């Protein structure tokens, strides 16, 4: 059975790189239990460092978000690590995941009020 693909959505601003890496590893392991494979991550630093990608770009953040949404288009699901609601970019990814019809998976399951 082929695994499904998920993008991991996590806040990174103001969080130590080792904590970000450990959170991602925990998410990858959690997803694997349900036959999901995490898509390869990329960083804004890699996008900004590539002169071919930067050529003519006026708004690097928009370029990054566009590439991120492209990556989401290859996924069956989006996995949201705790703290995502505190990051405007993560909130936007949540909205795009809903619009795109991705399955939403949360590190801590969302409790619905009666």
C-alpha cells in the first residue's frame, strides 16, 4: 500500500532550531504510524539564496509562501504542530489546507465544544 503524503506545519519564529527539529521528528514518527510520509521540508533561506529564484522577485515572503502552497498541493494531509495558532503563516497554511481539501491532522486533537 502506497503511503499518503503530509506536510508538517509548525511555528519556527523565536523557537530554537533544535526544538524545531525535534518537533518535526516527533511529527514524522506520528504520521508514519498512520501510513503518512512527510514531504521534504525546505527553508526560506534556501529560497532566498538561490539567485535563479530571486531574479525579479520583489516580495521574497510571497515567493516562499507560493512555493509552500505548491508543496501542499502534493499532499493528502497537513499536520499541525502545537503552537500553530500563534503563527500567522501557520494560520494561513491552515486556511489553504481547508480550501485545498487536505485532511487536517493536529498534534493535539481539537476538542469540539458541545
